[in-house]
């Protein structure tokens, strides 16, 4: 799984987003606290690593073993 920072989106860009993959039925924007409550723990661990990378302005590479922590 790769997580990329798309930056801050303008309202016109958000309004034009469409779902093209068959496996995704919906999307939404939420705060980190909301995401923590919505995501499975291993996905939240990846998301928090991505948020930390944004805060520190450094990429963060997680390894498969990191999922266990």
C-alpha cells in the first residue's frame, strides 16, 4: 500500500472528484480522529505514519513487520 499526499484541494477540485474503481463505492474527508475510529488498526497505523511524514516533511517507509506494532 502506498499513501501519497495530494496537498490541499480546492473546492472546485473536490467537487470534480469521481470514483472510477469498482471496489470503491464512496469516499469522504475526515479528521485524523474520525479516521482512527473508522479504519482497521493496521490501516490506521499506516495512516498515522503518513500523517507523521507530512508533519515532519520526511518520507516514512514502513515495513511489513511494522504492522505488528
